[in-house]
């Protein structure tokens, strides 16, 4: 049998996680019950123990399993998901704010994935992925700038999509359902490119959202979203909206 190196989320680990999740949801394994040891599950699923370990850890991260050293792994009592990530369609956010939506691709090409992105996706460095940069607009003003990497192996049908016409965010939400995601918010000063595309000054503080999604086939996409200054994240209504400070000076948005 052949599994991917430890540390990567292989399709086999995702399949094992899906079957274990089914047994928990359908109460074949009940709350508080200790599940079979990794060695036994490895035999059942014809997989390496490291693969089983990865699958169980995914479910522990979801809050479905309670893993304790020397005490084994049990189904969580009254399990709750640790986090729920709802990915919004940017066009809908803009239109819900009463603005006319538009979109522009700045660049799109197949590129070798660099080391930091490869590590985030658990893919080999240098693997060819779709790399694209695009800006979303509201009433002709920049709303968000996204720098995105897409793994075509995990998004069947993507090869025939013209992302110069249809934005990747909307297509992926509608056509590439994810099983789990990682989401992080940070702050960063706008570099030269971000300042130009968001029509703000270089060094301006920006809200940055980094999101990565996976399905049964592996990592789907990782995207770094730089938000227009003044962008607000609202949990009321479940979507993000943006506002622009009055009196801000903008420079023309040129390629």
C-alpha cells in the first residue's frame, strides 16, 4: 500500500475521516464511546497508521473526537464544531451593500508553487497551480484585492472556466464544495501593488484575510484577500461589508 508522506492530507486520509464521521453521525459509534485503536483502523482501512492518525486528527479538529494520550480516542460528548466557515460570494456582498459590482483580473497564469504556499497546501514545492490576482469593485471603487492559488486537481471542471469573465470566488463557492477550511485575519501595511490596486497610499494599514480550503481530493485553493481601508467584518447578517473613510485621496487604478 502507498500513502502520502506524513504531514500531508492524502485522499485516503480524507476518505477515512469521511467514513469515521459517518459512523459518528449515524451513531454507530456513540458519544463517549472509545473507538478502535489506530492500529486496528489501519488494518480495517488498509492504510498506514500515520494516515489513520491524520484522519482522526481532522475529526478532532472538528470537535467530533476527543484524543488523549494513553487514554485512547473517544467520540466527544455533545460534540460541537469548533468553527464554522461560511464563504461569501463577493458579488453578493457588494450588491447587498447597494453598489454595482464589477471585477477585473490583473494577472492569471500557471506557476510553480513557492515554498510557503506549498507548505500551506501540503503540496510539493514547484507543482504547477493556477495563480491569479484580481480586484473586486463596488460602484467602480476597489472593494477587495485577492491573490489566489488554485489546485486544478481538486476542482474538476475548472480547466474550462474563463476567469477573465467569471470571478474565481463565485465559481469555487458554487462548484467546488469544501470539507474543511482554515481562516486567519491579520493586519499588514499596503505594499506598492496593493496600494495601487486598492487606490490607497503605500504603507496604509489593511485588513488581510487568508483562507485555505480542502475537499476529498486535496487542497482546493488558498487566497490572500487585502481589504479596502475601512473594511468592516460584520457577524450581523453573516457577510463582510466595506466602507471608505471620507476625504481619502485616491490615485488612478492603472495596470
